[in-house]
């Protein structure tokens, strides 16, 4: 059994253990990367002798750039979450319907799309917006399934933005493979999710909703000074990134530090709200995937896929494999680092 196959099986085992035992797959991957890299791979596989030397290729697989970007962005928006800015913004968005219940699910779709696209990403937006959407749906007698579908579709539509976590991961992996896909994939994702949302909106009874004629709607409270400041700082960070090509991670850190200096949120709560588990998952799997690549595991996987793929079937087959893998693991943390790396070989 070749080292490439062994390394690939170890990657699969790490994913299985993480899913089956409920342990963060990123942590399992780092442990397995060390075992594979230190004890199995030899000098001719790219690892030099000596404990310190053998650790260097392993550390190289940890993307400090990606980690900095993800921490910066999630830190900035965790402040907005802690001080109630994002929740109030969602409430105000739904209030724009002015009793027209047909519009409320669509407004949540648009709100989730925009919010995910400007930084937090699809996972964070779902965690934040879904409880609010469920509450609004209950108040307005709108199907919870319809509200959930609109939020998930909207957050996925914005999730591949070049400045959102999943979009950043996809862009960097594609660039490493020699492709520039950021805006192309982002736009196509929006189109796909709009179509999906339209189908779900019709199927789940969105058009059957009737206007609420009651006049006792409670208007959401106005933004307080802290929340207005938070919105301004976030807007400036987005402008700096898009308009002036500022580094995403550093720009977000600057914005977050400014907000902390202005007492916009409790520092400990903001830091605790950062999805550390997700960050460890993404970067940890990257360490193992890097070792698997050096060991020839990705080439082995590419060759295996190529035996039953052609230019016509490659897309659908990869989509099916990705979907199945995503059902038991993280799309951004496991599926994308594993499968995007196979693209140049086909």
C-alpha cells in the first residue's frame, strides 16, 4: 500500500472520527498530521530529519493568513452581535414589509444575503438570523419552514462573497490551484440561491400569505448611539476593503479595536462570540490536507476520480461527492480543502 493511499485513508479516518465522536475535526486532523508527518513520512517525502525540522512542513500547512482574516472578520461582527446591532437591523428589515406578509420572507432572504456578503458569512448569519426569523414568523403566522428556507438560501447566496469567511477560503484554495474564481463563483451562487429561494417560496406557500390589516404593529426601537457607531465602523471597513484594497483581516481588526475603545461592546463577550471551533476546524484540516498533498494522497484521489470522470460528468460527480461529504462534515473546513485541491489534476 503506497504512502499516498495511506495518507488519504488517514484523512478519511480523521473526518470519520470527528463526525462519529463529536470531536472537532480540525483538532483530530492536526494530531493525525503530526503522526503521519513525523513518524511515517521520510526525508525523501519532504521532511528533514530532526524533531524541529520535521515540524516545519507541518506548520507550513497552517494558513496564518487565512486564520488572521477569519479571526478579524468574525471578531468585528461578534461585536455587532453582542451589542444588539445585528438583531435590531434584522427587526427593522422585516418591519419594512408594513404588514404585507408576502414580503417578510423575501426581506429576510435579502437581509441574510447582504449580511453574509459583507463579512460574517453563511454560518454566522444562520446562527444569528434564524432565531429572529422564527420569532417573526410566529408573530406573523408565517410558516417556520418558509422563514428558515429564506434565511438559509439568503445566507448561502452571500456566503461566497470574496470578503466572507467561506468565500475567502474558496478564493484562497482556488488561487493556490491557479484559478481566480472569487466574483464568478459568488455571482453564480447568488443566481443559484435566488432560483432555489423562488421555488421554495412558491412551494411553501409564500404567495398565499395575506396582508395583515392590523394597525398595532410595534415599530422596532431606533438604533442607539453605540449601534449607530457600530454600523458606521462596519461600513467604513467594507469600503476600505472593497474600495481601497485594504487587507481584510487587518481592516477588520482595526474596526473592531476602534469599537472596543469606544466601549461598543464587552471585550470578553465579543472575543467569546468568535466561532473558535470553526476556525480550528478550517485551519486544522488544512494542516492535514497539506501533509496528504506532500505524501501524494491528493494525486491518488485525483487519479482515482479521473478513472470514471470526463469533462461532462466531472461537475455533477464532484457536486454529489461534495454534498455527501458536507452531510457529515464541514463544507468550508473539510470538503473545500479536500476537493478543490484535486481540480488541477483533472
